[in-house]
C-alpha cells in the first residue's frame, strides 16, 4: 500500500507523516536538482546524559540521491528497510526544495520510544521550537523540516512503512491481576476497622499520640541563659530574624541590666526585603546572557523574594543598618501577616526581571535603581518609614529611669551590643550526607548582594554539643535551627521521639535514619530558635535542651520548647557559635576554601 499525504509547506515549517500500518516500498526519488541537501540530525532523549555531536549529523549529498534505500544513504550502516535504532529521534531537515515531487525510493522512518520533547534545551534553541512535537510510544514517523523554498509550490510526500505497531504497551503499571493481589494482601480485621473508623473523624497527629509518654518532661535545667519575655513572629516566616535578635537582646539585657526588651523586627524586615529585592534584580542582570530556562535563571524567577532566611541575614543587615527598639518602629498588620505582601513583591520583581534581561548593562543599572524605588514605596506602605534618628529612654531591670538620648540605628547598636557580627560568629551544621570537618558554601543563600553566603563547617553531633554546652554555661544564647514539626507535642511544648507512635497506628515501620531522611527530602532545617538551656547529669552528660521560641508566650511550654537529647541528635541541623567557644582545631577549618553547593540544594531551604 502507498500512503500519500499532501503538505503545504512554508520556509521553517515541519511536515509530519504518521504511518499506521505496514506498506510496500514503491517510490521514486526526485531529481538531484529538486533535492539538493538533506540533513539528518540525531537528537538524544531527555535525561540520557548524552550530548549531540557532529557524528549525529548525516548529509545526503546529490551523488547519493538515487540510493536504493534512503535510510541506508542517510545513516550509512543500517541495512535496507531497517528501522532506525530505538532510544533516539531523528530530525530530517530539507533545504533548497522546489516544485512538487515524490520523495524517496526507500524508507524514511523514525523510531520514537519516549514521550518527552525531542532533544536538549540547546537542541531546541538551535533548531527552533517548530521542529519538536510529541508522538506515541514506538510510533514510526517522518519529520521533514523545510528550511528554504526557491519556489512557491507545495510538495507531495509518499511514504511507506513495513510491520511495526503504532502503539506498544508499557510494563510497570498496575494491572488487573496486580490490583487483585494487592487487595487480597490487605487483611480487614476488626482492629483495622477500628483504626479506619478513628481516622475518619480525627487527625493523625491526635491519634498517633503515644499513651505511654503522656507525662510531662521534667522542666529542671542545670544551666540556663538569662532571658526575659517571649516574642511572636505571628503569620510570618521571620524566625531567623527573631532568633538572631533574641540572641542579641539576651546579651544586651544582661550587660546593661535592662528589664524586658525587644528590638524592632519590623525595622530589620524592611531592609531585609529591600536588600533581597536588589539581590534578585542584580542576579538577573548578572545572568542575562543565559537562556531563561537555564537552571540558575529558572531558580531565580522561582524564588524572587521571601521572608525566610538564616544567620547571615542577621549579621549583614545589622552591621549595615543597625537596630532600633521595638517601640520606635513597631509591627504592622503586613509585617505580622506577610503572605499577601510577599506575593505582590514577587509579582513585581518577576516583571522587573524580564525587563532587565532585555536591557543593555548601562541601561539595566539605571533602571534597577528606578525599580528599587518602586519596591521601597511598596515597603513603606506596608511596613512604615524606617527611622534614621530616634530618642530612647532607658530603664533598668527594676524599672528605674537611667537616661534619655538621641540615637541613629547604628549608634544604638554600637552602644548596646558593639560586636562585629560578621567576623565574631562561626556557623556549623550537622549534615551526615556530606563529609564532616569540611567547609561548605551555599550559592545565593544570603540576604545582601554584597554580603555573605551561608558558609558553614559540617561537624559530627558530639562536637556541636561541646560548643553549645560551653556557651550556655557561660550565659550566652545561640542561634539554632531544626526540623521542628517532627514528633512535636505542641500542648506540652516537647520535642521527643516517644511523643508519637505512627508505627502502631498504621502497622508499619519508619526506619530511615537522619542521612536517609535528608537524601530523600524527608527532613531538613525548617525553623530557627534561640538555644538557651541544657540539663546535664552528675557526669556531665546531656539529658535535654531548651529553646526560646518565637510563637508567642501561650505556645508550647510557656513560649519555650523542651527537647530530649535523642530528638536533638535526629532533627537538629544548624548552630551559630561565638568564636571564643570554638576550639582551635575547628577555627583552622575556616582557612580552607569552602565547597560551593547550588542554591537549589534541598537541604538549604530558608528557615521560617
């Protein structure tokens, strides 16, 4: 059978012929003048790890135009009437075609064995999107890309194909017999029915509570840092900022004999969002030569801004902009409820990003300032105007008036804290996936464009605990982060592996260790808090830990969370330590060049 299909083609168009059934070969080649150049480009399937090369391009010169089999002429080594090899796709690119003619004295066919678009991003850029289409598994097609016409006519394409199915059944799906086996494997006992009934009317978190662990953990701690007052980040992702400021305010209250005190989180949030906006816009300018679907560019547009972060945001922002008391720039509804504001900022930044990619470098730099002016206006409307100077009255811990003075944000910080936050603290992590005693850096894991990425030393847990205990015993709180939602009893305010019994509820085991949970995206650092208490036994071994949270005084145990040492081992990730508590052998590791990890590494999501 001869299959005829008439195609009206324009330069750059694509002719596609599906051949649904076997046919006999009975075609004539056009004259050499009609078909001057035919290229066949092999495009490898997505995810193959291979890259196209010159060896994948074959030309049919006019001297081969009357070959017995076009397929053999194109690829050279395949026998007459053989299909092209599976696992790849061939684009047949014609140029300098004129008038109407029958094509071929043989078989032009393409084996299609995957459902993704043909080729890599580089291929699609080179050949143009019109060259690509989707076809069913194992269908045989011919793709003709007409690049240039010397005349206005359409052409007649005659194509034939021998025996091969258009569709083939994939293995690996759930078949009827498999489903029947699965159903028979479930034993619907009265106990199973009781669990099903309970789950129909109550949350898993409630039903998984371990009845053998209902008693409250002992709340005595051998060592605690002096703190006063619990903060509340409300419906925002600013735990990192609250934690950093809480570490500093504990130091300030002790050093200057203050009563209950808070720094303005809103003041720092304002400049955090302004700096993150600049970070995004400048990164877009820096990467404008890369295609928009480049992994780095794609990540930037996916994550233009957020209110999550980590300790370098605290250190870089405060050293650049200083701090103010909370009553000087109090919270607003938008600072406490950031979702809508963040959405507006993200939309605007994405719009700006697309514009910047089209501008010349000099024009982009000028336009960026105008864009940041618009962002500043949005922030003022939502958060208020950050003060450049203010008057503050100081009272001691007994409420007695001490002094009244005018400050700038930076002079206030210098008088009451005065530390070099960028050089006096070391960031550590416990990540069993990566090698210990090595330094790592996370690209774009910073808040300020000209600031610092998150650079940390990866350590085993026992070394982290040594420094944490030394700091707490010296009345110095620490920036700490963990996977807080795991095995948390929010009513008691405890983090304990024995709080929940999911295994008994679902009659199955959950045996993954910390390394496996990280590798499979089951656990990561999600929330920052202030580590300020440890309970040691008579031999000096750790029994439990206490953190000051930022979820309000009514959450957890009076605004705090108590964690067992076993839970600490499994779900603690980050710790920031003053250098005076860091042993010399660990400080030496900071002199080594860190290994840089990509921004999209799942281990390094912003803490919220």
